[in-house]
C-alpha cells in the first residue's frame, strides 16, 4: 500500500509521467507482438503460451498442461486444444514427466525456440542496448520499480479473474457519462505480446 506519503504523491507529475511510460511500453510490446502473430499466423494465446513454455525451458523447469492452464487462466480442455494445435505445427512436444510418469510435460521444439528467438531478437536487442547503457545502480533501481509494478498489476488481475466481476469492464449497455473523461480516439497503426529473451 502507498501509505500517507505515497497517497499524497499519487497524482504528482512525476508519477503521471512514469505511468504513461509504463502504458507506452505495454502498447509498443503489443504492437510488435501483433506483427509477429500476423507474420507467423498464430493466435495471441498461442504466442503467449509459447513464451511461457520457452521461459520454463530456459529455467530448467518441466511445465505440465495444468501449470500452463494456470498461467494462461484457461480451462484444461482449452489448454489441451492449444497444445494439440501447437504440436501439430511442430512448435511443442509432449512427453512423460521425469519424476511422475502419470504427468505430461510440454516442451518447445528447437525449431520453434529458434523461430521465437529470431522473431523477438530485434526488440529484445534494442532493449538490451538501452539497459546496457545504464549503470548497475540505475538498473537495480529500475529492476526494483518494475518488480513492484508487476507485483501490483498481478494482484489487481488476480483479484478480478473476471474483469466484469472486478468492475473493470462496464456492461455493454453502459455509456460514458462525462465525454471529457473518454479517451480521444487514436489513429490505427499498421502494427498492433510476447516473450523477450
């Protein structure tokens, strides 16, 4: 929680500027991922799933379909269909869990890992260059702030699990009462999320 001092700073120009930058990072990441999805002919959830599976492989962890379902907030049947779809196009494989043969483990194939790395290298490379230009002390502060932001966002998402239940999405019949509060329409761009390695 923010506390008294934090509450007093919630609307300061500095906080507002950083909040806008966080949104801008999310927007640019979405645009890049959208372009990759279109180029690869993949659904958004499929690409997100590949990122999760790829991260598990990099961490040396064995990822089961139930763990993947929890990460994606999908039902078991939906994840089964997703994994089957990715398996048919050669992006993932399924095999028995090393410690528990009753479980199945999902792994990204080497060709899919290469494809993901190649696809996202320009974006991750550009970000790495920016980060490498900063001191360790600056990076430690950025890491600390981003960790707190991710934690806060995760808590908000976990509270909702259904946007409507959390009051985050208005019913379709609802209209904006204050036109000044509505965001101005933005022109659509040619590009419109995904793993960064």
